[in-house]
């Protein structure tokens, strides 16, 4: 599982950046995201939830 987590974070580092930016932006700035960013981030989080055994539905 650790190897999968490392691989996932290495392959999808840009989505982690988007999520970090979204978190900070939601607290301090007005920022909007396009559909592409939304879909990529949503799919990434679904994989993360599957890896840690959390249902996303």
C-alpha cells in the first residue's frame, strides 16, 4: 500500500497541487476552477479513498 501511495503521489503530483491550492484559496481567496481540474481532482480522490478503504459514494 505504501508503494501505491508513493507511485500515486509521484504520478499525480499536479492534482495534489490543485487540491492544496483549492484548500488555501477557499479559505483566503476567491478562486475558480475549470471542469478539467474538477474531474481530475475528483478521480484522484476516489482512488485515494479506495486505497485507504473509504467509500466515496
